[in-house]
C-alpha cells in the first residue's frame, strides 16, 4: 500500500526490539521499498486502514450487512461467470 510522498513528515528516532527490526527489514525487501522508514510507514498505514475498515463494518446496521453480503455474492458470481466465458 504505497502512499504518495508527503511533504509533511517528521523525523523521529525509535528504539525497537531486534525481532521487529528484522521483520520490518524483511518486509522492506519483500515489498521492494527503498528504505526502512518507507517500510515502517507502509506497515503503520496498513494497520491504520485495517482499523478504519473494521470500525466501518462494526458501525453498519444489520440491514447494511445484509446488503453488503448480497453485493459480495453477486460480484463473486459475476466474476466466475465472466472468467468461465473468457
């Protein structure tokens, strides 16, 4: 989930456990990101987006959940229909 470069950035210093440094470095390599900072930022944005998505779904009414499920089922059926024809 690469985000566009932002001018409003602050330089920070953090002390991390060695296992976290290894994990972020591994993610950096796997994601093809240029810097450790970019990898850490990407991971934090992913976490933030996941929290926002969870909050969105938790705020939905039962009717909205039902409608969302119906659309998901329809979209899945259409996807397989199109891919079987193609």
